[in-house]
C-alpha cells in the first residue's frame, strides 16, 4: 500500500492528552487521542474506536500500529 498524505492538526484536549485531527485524501475525518501508556485511540474510521500501539521512530515520526487490523500510520508534522 502506498503512502497517502493527510491534513493534520495537533492540539491538547481538556484532559491534557495530545490529539491529532486528521482529514485524509478521501476527506474522511478522524481523531487520534494519545494516552500516556504508549497507546492511541483512533476515532472515526470504524464504528467503534480502535486502540493501537505508538512509538517514535529514529527519524522522529510518530508510528502507530494496530496488530488486529492491517493498519499502520506515521505522523509527520
């Protein structure tokens, strides 16, 4: 699968969590909520939120992996 680039904005919610609001190349909107335990909640691409694992790669990209789905993402700002 090739890379798709999205419109991405970063904010901190009322609870102090880092949140990314994303609009992809198909104009699908989603929200990523990053938790303190290296997990992320992905809201808006499935009927229920998806939970994935996060880490920062050597190149500085935030990486997201969801083992139960064929899904991987890198956040570049």
